[in-house]
């Protein structure tokens, strides 16, 4: 083996050599000495970096640039960084040093018997991966590098990365002397990972050392570490190896090798592995068990909890340990039972949900950051919102009161740095950059993973009296659950109406029996944003399927096995035109309220393909997500003939009416009343749309203030009650469910009593009236029972 001055192979180094090969290099040497499967390689020592700086006479130039730098001035920091890196990239490498790097690569090639092998070139600073600082992502990594010339170029790039804005800022805030830190370069055999990720042998969210967390996704690990993908996540009880929590993510992107063999690029998972892989669990049971065993072994060898990067090789299928370092962000573990659950204010408006990555609450103004060029927009106390995390954003993160990203898992760079800096952080929110708006005041609750509108949850920052919250402690339940259990029992089911899916978390403990009306229009407007036929035309139909299925599943999973009755889209033409592309496909109607809507739209050639997308979303929820508590409801039905046609379309899309899959219709057009017996044979349930039914029975525009004030629009009118009576009797005769969605039962006790007396089987009301309606109906039912007892006497 060649004698080297500036090169150390992994077998020559260990954990005590941080000052020679940096934290990353020292840990790789230590892992190698333990006999673990570490891809072999060598390090260009920190002494090599120092020799380069001295030979090129760069030290004084760098010191001059750094002398008057204010790192909190983003523009000044960026300019200084650019100047220093340009100086380094133009510097001359000492010939002896360059030849050693080339010779080490040749020796390494001979050892593994591969000519010009592909390697990963990683930066390893002499102050990184220490017990008190992670330096996560502060320097650069280059993958799939091959050949001596490419290697020399990327070694120089790694040296320059010691002076990126994020690295300078980080050292300054961690109070490290910039000129006491050198940089080693790790050159390591490239593992072409089929699957990869990060493993924490302690839970970084609750700081429990009794648990471990594993993040996994497809392709190279950069996707997980950098946060461009939200990975699958497992929380495991270390002693029993039991999986405590498992979240299977929608994994859209992966990092793979470039076609020319050098470097990497991002690509769609679907294009490489097929559509089914996107939402499929990427690890097998055996692979997960191998990771758990490996993580426990590494922790045992080090004697401390570890942050481990790993890869499963595409060719050998073996597990490789790419990196291990101490976890630096654990807080003192809370004693069991000490966690406080604050009482929520009366009004909370959830805007965005994601993974709680760094606990805490932050309030401020949203600042949307698209890339590094915009980080100077962040001011002290702002909420940083970005699509994907980037280490260059660390200076801006430190100023922020909270961080929210569309992508990323709880072990990505943004999560690690946020925990270290003590900043509330939510990752993997999927749509924060679309839903949140610049200048909007929000509260980031990174304990629950929710962004709320406005300045709220201030009481959560204070220690509260727990007496009321502990009311159900002896039963192992919270106050909301206890109140739900103590709600009166009614023979008439009390359902709840729901529009925005994310609100289910706020209302799921109310005493309701299911969702009687879930409106999909909110999902179309807030999550999809485009007209279904525009998506069909542009080949983006999968977007509608994905987003609609996600919204429905969010509700159905939260209350499973309670029923969720999902009303298919009921936009009118004027409302559909408001979606992207709507102007191109929607006609202008003088009276959209009684125009092209509901089932007449679904069976029209102009919209049928759009309806089929809705059906596929429904099927995805039931079959792929396993949420068979979902029922379909068709709006604005006019004739039995059109109902038969639309049921045929649904059957073609795999939604066949049966005991397992029920189809309801809205009863809101008088023709349904007149043919109630025939409709009852075709459906599993009715939901009376009392607003439209009253409008059409009375010929009174529901939006007319004049007619409302004159009393024409009132569901208590005898004509409307007669229509409802006919519907209830037809449904009961056929043994079908009959419900009503509207505020009438909550507003008018006498109307509720009428409905119960006629034999309605359920009522669906808005969340704010669920408890009141249940009490009211219980009282009505009790009164009717007492009357029946007296009459029988």
C-alpha cells in the first residue's frame, strides 16, 4: 500500500480522529472497525485542506473578507460566501497533494477491483458531528462521481463548501472560530440504493430513548435527508421491537443516478417504479427488522443514541450504513404522564396539517420563500413557508418563529436544525405553499402538526389547571371523549355535516353517529383548484383522484368505522367556471340553481369523464385505503332513468351497489317526491335537502331576501312538510334509510318533533349544533315514549 501524508483509509481511523478526518470520516472509520457493512473508502485529511490553503496563499484573503461580515445581513453574507468560494475554486492545489488524491483513488480501485469506480464525495468538517452540534447539511455532498479528473474537481468543491452561507452562519451562531475549523473530504464507494433513509435510535419528537424512528423512501438517501420527499415513517418500541406508529407517505419523488453515470437527478417514483409504488409501503417486514437490529447494534457499540443514514443496495440487497453520528437535539425526556394538553380556544380555524417535526408553538406573519434568493425577505418573528427544505435557509430559519414545508420527513435537515435551534417546525404538509398566503397571520402548532389562522392557542403557553381535563383520566380518556360518552342516547341517528376535511380533527369527539353530508366542493376549491374536464384535457386526471381521495380519507380514517356519506360534486355552472380551465368548458346559464348540475351533469358527454375521476377517487379510498365506511351520495336527481344511467357508470368504475357499497341520493327535487316509491327501490338511502326542496316546492328563490322576509322560504310550510312526509313513508316502506341535512331540526323544535314522529331515521346538522340537536331529539323521543305509554294504558 502506498505511503500517504494527506490520505487516511477507513481502516486506519476511528472515533478519536475528528481533528484529522472530521466527524463524518471518524465515524465511518469507527463503524468499519466494528465490522459493520460500511461502503469502503478513504479520507483526504483536514491537513490536506490546510496545505491547500497555505500553498495557494488564501488564508489572508479569506480573513480579509470575513473581517467586517455581519452574518445576520443576508445579502452581505451571500456576497462574502461567493467571494470566498470563488477564491478557493481559483486556487492552485499543491502538486504533491493532488497526486496523493489520484493515487489513493487508484489504490482504492484496485482494492475493490473496479476501474474508475463511482464514489460519493462528502465533506467532513473537523467540528461537525460532535456531541453538542450536528452541523447537519452545512457542507456539500456529491454522488456518482467517477474518474480522477471528476474526483479532483469535487474535492475542491467540498473544500469550498466549508464557506457556504449556511456553514458560515451556523459556525458563527454556534460560536466556533471559523479558522479553527478545517475540512476533510470523504471518498466512499457509491451505494446505488434501491431504498434508503434515516434511522434515529431515540425518538427525536418526544425525546424518548425507549423508542426509535425510521424514515424510508425509494432511491438515494438525499431525497429523505434534504426533505424533497415525505418518507414512510415508523416509530418502534426498542425493547419489544413493536411498531407503535406507522405512517405510509405519498412518495412522489426519488433521487437516482444520471443516465450518463455521473451525478444524480430527481425523478418521479411513478415513472421508475409504477403508480402503485407511490402510496405503497416501501420496506418489507424483513427489511424493517434488519434496520431495527442494525440500529440497536450501532447504538450498543457507541454506547449512545445515534442518527444513522442507511441504504439498501439495489444489486446485493444488503444493508449499508452510510453514516452514524450522535443525536444532538434530544431534550430532557418528560416524565410519563407529565405532558400537558391545553384547552383550545373557542374558535380554531385549521389551515394546513403536516408532521410535527420540532415541538412548540410559533405565531407570526407568513413569508413564502421559493428559493435561497428570497431568504432576505424573512424578518425576526416571521413564519417561514417553503416547498422543500434547503440548508441554505438556516440563517432565515433562525429568525423565524416557525417553519412549515410542503415536503420532508421528521428526520430531514429542516427538522433536525429546527429542533436544534428550538424553532417550531411542521414538515410534509403537502400544500402549505398553496394554502397559506404571504402576509397572513398564523399560529404554527408543531405539537399537533397544525397551522391555524390568526394568533391563537395563547393559553397553551401557560400552565393550566388540569382538573377538568383529567375528568376522564380514570377511564383512560379525555374530556371530549367523556362528554361524547355521556351524551344522551337517541333512536334517531344524529349525523354531522362537514365541508373542510381538516376540521374533522377539531370535531371528531362530538357526539355524532357519522357524517351525513360531506361536501366535496371544498376539496375541489382548496386542494384541486382546477376544473375536472380541464384536468382530463391536460392529462392531469390523477391529480383529482389523488387530492379528492386524500380529503375523503382524512375524514373517513379519523372517525372509522362510523359512516361518512360523501356527496359527489354539486357545483353549479357559475361555480365550476371559477376553477382553473372552467371558462373553457362551462356554459352560461340564466338560472344555474336549476340548471346543469348533479346527475344530469354526470351522465352528459361533456362531463362524464370528470365524474369517472370522482368515482375512481371514491374507489381508491375504499379499496386502496381500506376505508369501507364511505357511502356515495348523488345530488340533484331528477328522474329514475338518469339514476339508472349514472349507477351504470359507477359500476363500470368498480363502484357496484351492494351491501358493502351503498348509494344514497339527495331528495331535493319535487319529482323525487312524486316518484318516491320507485326511487326507493333504486337507492339505499335518501338525504332530504331541505333548502332546495323548500325552494322548488314553494317557488321561492332561497337567495331572495325579499321572499325570505315575507316568510315564503320556510321548511315548516305545510306543503314542504307534506313532501317530506311522502319521502319518509316511502323510505320506511322499502326499509331504506331516510335522513335530512339542514338547520331546520336545530332551529325549530317543533319541526324536529314532526320529523321524529313521521319516522325519519337520522338528521345531519352542522358541528356547532350537534350536541344541542342530540339533546333536543332525546327530549322529543322521551316525550313521544311517555305519550305512547299513557295511550297504551
